[in-house]
C-alpha cells in the first residue's frame, strides 16, 4: 500500500472536517486519455469530475488533447477518510499511466534529454473556477531545465518556466507565503531596468530560480524537491487537499455543491504557450457569455501560459477582429484571427464541433505550441441570466435542443437578475473611466478595497462596490457580498469576470485608467481621488464607471424572456398567483405573468392617512354601535380598493384574506401618537392609554387575531365581506372585457371546525343581503388558511364546509417549529454552519416537518371533499425547491410576491417535467420488474 507520509505543512491542510463520501469502485483509480481514445466518457462526471470526463470525451471525438490521466474522485474520498493517505494500488496505476503518457509523447518523466513535464489540476463534477489549486510545469529541476533549454532553443523560456514552477509549487504544495517570492521578482526587474516579467533575461532568471530555492530552504530547512516523482505526489496531495480550503468551501456553500462529491485530479502532458512568438494561450466561449449572442468570444496572450490570462496579470488581446474593433483595442495588438489565421480557423472548427456534441455553450482553454493547437479543457460555460435565456432560445430554434430542454436548462432563481432596475439612459451621469464590459447590469455602492470589508458591510445591509487591482479566488466571499466589482487589470475571461457572471454581479474589468492604492484606501483617475466609502456606479454592459449614484429604470421583459416564459407556461400544470394588495403590486403581478392574486392582506389597506384614524376609532369604540359606525367609514375605503384590484385582474381569481393581525398593531405606542389619536377621536388621552394597555398581549402571534377577531367582533367580518361582494358586483359592471371577478374569501388562523362554520355563516349571510339589495347573483368561494398544525391534522373536518385550502407556510413554519421568524436570524446561521439544519425553513419549505403536515392536510381534505382546491400563499411559493414539492403533492397553485412570479412559473414548469419523468421511470421500472409468485 502506498501511503505518502507528507508533512501536514506540505499539503497546507488542517484536520479535515468529518464528511460522508459516495461509495466508489475500489479497484480502478486511474483513467487514461489521449491519442484519440480514452477510458472515460462525458457521462462519468461523478467519477472523473467535469474536467476529466470532458477531456476524455474531447479525445474520443478527435480533438487535439495532450495525453494524460485522471485520478478519480474516489481517491479524494479515500484521502479524507484515511488520514490523507492514498489507496493501495494507486501508485502502480499512476506509474502505468505515466508510462503510457511517455509512449504517447515520446518523452520521459525526469529524463534530462527528452524530459516530460506535466500539469496537475483539480476537477470536481461541478465547475468551481479558480477555487482549487493547480501546479504547472511539474518535472522541472536543475537537470531537466537544461534539456528544455536545448530542445526549445530558448534558455530564457526554460528558466522562466522553472521560475514559475518553483514559485507555484512553493505556494500550492509547500504552503509558503507568495509575498517574499514576489519581492524577489520585483527586485530582479529593478536590477534589469524592466517592467514586465517576460522582459527578464535568461541569466537573471537563473539567479532568480536560485533565490527562490534558497528562500524555500530558509523557510523549511530542507531543499526544494528535485525528484520529479516526489514533486508529482506532493502536487497530487496538495490538489486533493485544496478541496477543503476556505475559498472552495465558501464557493460550495454559495452554489450548494455537496462536500461529499470530492474532486478528481488531472495529470496532463504540458504544452507551452510561452515558448516564443509562435506560441500562445487563450480562454474562449463558444458564445458570448455576457449577452448570449452566437459569436466566438474570448481572449489570448502571445508567448504566455494560461494562468496569465485567467489571473488578469496581463490584459489580454481579443480573439476576433470584430471584438478588437468593437472594444477599441490598440491596433498594435492584433486579434488571434489576424495574427494566426490558420490556427483561428482550426479553433472555429473546434468551436462548432464542441457545440454540436455537448449541445450547450462551452468554456474552453487552449494553448498554441510552435504553431500547433492543443485543447486543454472544455466545460459548460458560466453565463449571465440574459445570456442563458438567449443561448437556450437560440439553440432551440437552431434545433440543437428541444423547447423542453431549453426550459430545463435555466435556473429559476437566476431570473431575479432580470427583474430589477437598470441604469436610466436619460439620467445625467458623470463617466470618469471605462473598462471592459465583463458582466452586465448596473451596480452602485460604497467603494471598498478588500473582500473582508465588502462582506462585513454587506452583512450590515450596506450596498458596496468591491474595487481591486485584480481579484483572486480568495476574494470569493467579497464578490458575493458586493453589488458589483471593478478591477483595473484583467480581461473578460479573468477570474473576476467569470465569477461575477456566475453570481449575477455586474463587473467592469481591465479599467486601466483607474489606479488603486490599497494603503491609502483610495483610487485615482487622473487628478480625481475616490476614497473608501465614496459612492461609485458601474455599468457592466458598457464598461462605464461613474461618480455617485445614477438613477435606474424598470426592467424590460420581452424577447427571449417572453419566449422562455411562454414555453414554460405550455409545460406547467400548477397556476402561479401573486401576493398583492395595492394597484402597483397587482399591475406588476400581471406584467410578470401571474394567473391571479393568491393573497390580499386586507390589513395592509388600513395603515395610512384617514384609514388608520378610522381603524383606531373602531378599536377604541366603547360598544358594538360605535364599532359599526367606524366600520361604515372603513367600508367605502376597503370597497374602493378592492374594485380597483378586481378591475386590474379582469376576471382572474382574487383571494381576499380577512383581517389577520392583532388589533393592538393599529394603535399608537408613543405618548405623542396617543395624543394625536385622542384628539382625532375626540376622546380623553387616558382612554386611549387604557385601551392600548387592554389590547396588549404576551404572545400576540398566538393571541387575539385571525378568525378569532371575526368571531369576537362579527361586525368587522361583516364589513369586510360586504366590501368584497359589493366591489365584485361593481367591478363586474365596470369591466370593459365583460369578465366578472372570481372572488375567494379566506378565513385566517382557523384551528377548529366550529370556527370556520361560524365565520362562514356570517360571510354567507352578508352575501345573501348584498345579492338581494342589488338584484344580482354572486359567484364566490369561502376557504381557510391552514397555518396551524391542528388545522392540518383536522383538515378532513375543515374541508366539509370550505371550498379551498391555502397553506400559509410562513406561520405554519413558525407554529410547527416553535420558532419566531423575526428572531430566528440570531441563531439559524449558526445552525446551518453546524449542519443542524440544511436550509432556512423560512426560505425553503421544511419537507420533513411542515411538508408532512401539508401532505396530510391535502390528502385528508381531498378525501373529505374531492376536487378541493389547494394552494400555498407563503413566500415559499416563490422558492423553486418548495414549488417542486407542491407539484409532487398535486397542489393547484402557488402564490408569491410579484417579483418572484416569473421564478415560480419557470420552477413550476420544471417541476411538471420532472414529475412526468419520474412517473415514466416508475412505469418503466414496473414493467421491467419480474412478476412475484407463480402464475
């Protein structure tokens, strides 16, 4: 058994947290690829990771992939479960794979004459750009560097590669701080009077390598490893170790990637893009990842290695001539299309082949060595939400995918990026700088210069703009917390750009006219100074940087968005309603495609102006007569509001909930407010104080509210029911379309059947009166909110006298968990960190607890009353995972805030498709199962 005893400092690891790993086959750990064949395939991502599976597939379909091999994710599982040791048999399998790589390349690992060099890279099944470690140029030592110099004919290149390797290995594997190495590099450049790394001569690079190795000895009291095999195993251990580094853990948490997946490690023959003027490296997307247009999009650097492009150390050149002209790039820096036209045409062919095979936009890395193209990676490209919509629609229209596949490819929650304002084109703005439009959208915030500060202020509710010279994977938490990102270096495929696009954050990169001084906590644009805390605005669609805060305009929802939504509506079964009680919210709900209103919170109509005065008069009344007099004032207000809502919804269903909160919420709390109420109501202030004290409750959430108010004060219920029915008849008369409202009256906080029976009797009595008074017939439904566990348990009884159930999942979660939503923020984050809870139950429905109550209530309710309409009206109605659960239960609709309606529509479509797939799979399995017992 091979179990390398590498010091813990070598792996930059602390004891790994206890994790549970997927079971993997123990006999085969290594999978080869290259020369047009591979032992793996693209569908083996669980085993080979995304990068390894795609490398194998590229080799199989005939693309020029340098040979190599992949250590499966099962090795990662073993690594953490067995004290950072490797499984028995792995060393032999790696030796065999290395021998095959040698035969395919005609080079030998560690041979001073024909040396083979390799890269060691991570590759989880989900792409995690820049989050884990990489080692390039591995195999270089004092002997092989001479062989590389002879074979390349370029001693400067050989020692520059060696210098890069020692620095990277010292950082990634040996765990040393990079700053001393950077200082040594800067001193070397000053000695030679040059500004750029690539201007250093060979002699100086030789001295620099020696200085680097001396630094390693000073730090560790041992020599830098010269033996290539020792280098290889150190790098493999370090890359597996990086699966648990802090930035990787943060990224997984933000993107909900399980730690149990682990990472694979890919060992691949090096090809060099920094060997001379006929060499280059680049990163490209088969379509524009910012806006989705079907155009080749990317950047390249001549005489460079891949890390130079993605790290943003040098601002790269455009891939195509059109992009160069569009971005106003310096004419002395030609595009790849102009500089190497034959290579560019070959790359165009690769682009087409990859899209035809993978049927999705790809993110590729390539290297050109001595005029020959090599493909180093392909993966599904991260993109903005507008780009995702455009790519999905275009690919469906091109016949690459079906409409259903187009709908299934989108993340419902990502639509949120489209539903918020953009910069007002007519607003004045002071543009002070311009960079590259790396990730679209507008962002405004206080300038901060560190990721930690961005996270701290973001957690305090501040809008911040993270400004960096260049970002690194360590900045992931700050990028997530910031409203937008501005960098002075790097291109549109730099780390900042890729991560910002993946998170939906606006980003302007490569703003060369901006100078950042971290020590002074300021940035400079010519003579202008912007300090930390000052406001800046960026436009990630144009690359503009503006002083101050620029006004915004509402989003435009049409084109590709409308197409995808139409396709989603064809697929979904559940209806999607909105929670709305104002005309503005109702119009927004319709604009976003709502099928109706699932919750009108009538209490929200009584908190303003004259309304609150009338409401307080009712509460302060001494008797029923006084309350009825005040209710008469409220009636007209409520009726007028509902008429407008019914007219806006034009025949779509509207569910009006009766008064729900405790009465004391409407009363004043300060002496000044009490004096004002007393004067308006013409009552002694002492009377107001006494009534306020009488209405105070120890636990108002579980107190005198909901249906309990309607039973105690039926005159309130009568007033609201009359407002609803009179508004329905009046809006029907005014309707231009001739559609009559579909009215649903909902009774909140029911716990017993007699409660709903009592309130229903009051409502029906009012309905009869209104119909007799106006000589018209009403169509209406009466239902209840299920928001107490007891109501869920006796749902069969409640269903006998109700027309629908609407699950109030906000309160149902509170009463099931015994947890206040307003107070849970004090400890739920800690619970999530300790894996006591997986998701916040107020954000995503607790399927095991709350979900089980909903399931029981649904089954019992429909057993007692077949065809009973079921829906939910908590904010869970806009959560994709909760919507999938509702589809599984067969609910009729979900209701959420207006701005989440498109998210819910798309999630409902995806849930319907998956439910259909599950039913088909179950049917196929049933047919395939052999019969039990004899004939």
